[in-house]
C-alpha cells in the first residue's frame, strides 16, 4: 500500500499552475484522448434522446415501453459488453509495457467471445412475453415492450463484437477512429428512426418496431466498419493478430478473471437501475413517462462522461503497465476536475431551466395532456441535478480502479449496495409506503454511497500494486 504522502504529493503536483495543463497525464493529454470518446458517447445519448422523442411523438405508450424493454435488453448486454470493453485495460497495459505483439491476441479472443454470444441472445426471444408479464404494466405497453425487446436481440451480439474491436483503438489512445465509427452508427440510427417510426417505409415498420430495427442495423454497421479498419493492422504483423503461436500463457484465463468481475459490476449497476424503472412502471403511465423523460435527459450528462471514463482507464492502464502509478493518479485527479465542472454545470441547468429540456417533447402532445407529465418531470429533474454530480465522481474513480485492475473490490461494493437498496425499495413499494419521488430518493442515495466508497478505495492506494498482465 502506498504511503499517504504519495497521494498528497500527486494532488499537490496537479495543483501546480506550471504543470496543470501540460504535464504528462495532465488535463491536455487526457482531453486529447477523451474528447473524441466524449463525442462518441454523446452521440449515443443524442441518439437515444431523439429515438425516445420520435416515439413520444408517435405514441406516449410506445415511449413508455421503450425504457423498460431497452433497459432489460441492455441489462442482458451488460456482462458480455463489460467483459469485452475491459479488454481496453489489457490493451493499455500491454501498450504501456511495450509489448504490442500481445494486443492482437487480446482482440482476437474478444471477437470470438462476442461471436459466441450472437446465438445465445436468440434464446431470450421466447422468454420476453413471460418476463414483461411479471412487471404489471398495462396490456398495451406489455405488447410493445415484448416487440421492442425481441427485435433488439438481433443486434445484441453485434454490440459485443464491436465493443471488443473498439478496444484496439481506445486502449492505445487512438480514439478519433472510434469517434467516427460511433458517430456514423448514430447518424444511421437517427436517419432510419425518422424513416421507419413515422411509416415512410411502410406501416409494418411504424412505431416501436421501426425504432428497434434501426438500432439493430446501426450495431451491425459498427462491426463492418471495424472489420475494415482492422484489416491493415492485422496484415502488418506488428500486433500479432494472425500469430496464434504467440499467445501469452494464461491470457484467456486472466481476461475472464478480470473481465468477468468488470462485467458483473456493470450488470449489477444497470440491473439495479432496471429494477427501479420496473418499479416505477407499477405507479402508472404518468410516473413511468416522467421517469423515462428524466432518465433520458440525465443521459445528456452521464453518457458523454463514459467517454471520459474510458480515457481515464486508458491512461491509468498505460501508466500501470509502464510502472508509474504516480502519473496514473494525476490522470485520475485531472479527470475528476473535468467531470465536476461538466456535471456541475449540467446539474445547475437541470435545476434552473428544466423546461428547456422538455420543450422538444412538448411539441408532440397537446398542452393539456403534457402538463401533468411536465410537472412531475420537473420534480424528478431536481433529483437528477443533485445526483448527476455524484454519478460523475463515481464514474471517475471506478474508471481509474478498473484501469489498474482493482475490479474485485468494485464488484463486491456493487453487489452489497445494489442488493440492499433494491430490496429496500421493493419492500417499501410492496407495503405501499413509497411513491415515485421515494424511489428517486433511494436511487440518489445509492449513487452517493457508491461514489464515496470508490473515492475512499482510490485514496488508500491499494490499486497502485495491481496489474492485469503478467511480467514479460
């Protein structure tokens, strides 16, 4: 364990005016890696926002069904995508250690894993009707939820494969390439949404059916794009893509050891959030629709910060591979400063100008019909304004710990907090002692506890001695 003075020195050095911007792993270097990723993840957020807005214009029931169905779909994606995305840490540490010949083997194994998941997701199709019948939503919403979920499964495997492929670029800091692929996928998704949802390509593609098909096609677009981009590096031989004899002993075991912990942690957090959305759905269409709007608007803050988190993991992993944890700490504190400025500014906007974020949705409904939803959504945005800052703090420190390989602690914390808080919320709802604002209080408390715990773990310095790769 590092001495406390080491942490104080790192923070003090970060505050040195002369080095604040330009020092290694400082704000400039972090932003060079993070900005393309932020643009990529912001495009995800904008796609979901536009997708839900189009569905809201088409039918409030369709939009209300899209959140629980989409969240259940994403919950099933969390473990494999969490594992595939964790290849970023392996790539970063091999890159920092000067061992590029192992990077191709890492990507190859990730793509193989993602390919095996394609038929596995098809097995969930017949279970959709049963799963949504347990939630207690109206019959109309249930029918839309089942349809949306079943169609999304056709793009699920592609999401895992593309996540594994992208780590070849993100792990080495080549994030501009990823930005263009992700933005291209999102532009395709939005364009197809506009054509499909409103029936311009036929009635059979209208509404939630067209939205799901557009999302699935955009995921396969990314797979094709990455295959084209990986062709030249594979042929060069530098990264060992085609050299099956050069696999490091125990590599597959370590990928699953660390990647599984990361995947389960993501699954726990998203699964808890999905549980909350299902509980909200039992409170009626107004509560469900308002919660969906609040979640979608919050995504404008949280989703872009995912790109910052990937950049932090990349720099931390690179410096751990290079045996320089002090620089890894500087990258983390730089990321925290950026995250607090952005999340704090967005939170203030949610609190002061909530109608600005609701104006586009209001265009699709009669004012009298929208007013009840608007009033509740504004209340929920006050919760969002508060917890989005803690959500940003949690994301920064989780990303740093993952970049070092300290994933078991993250998994344990997630298991304890998620289980307790979700069980408490479900019990209160069953006893009829809670309302929609109460669920949001529980969700906010959960985020605050996670952020404080992960900050404390980072500050102790246990992560400094972690590493996911074997010594050369």
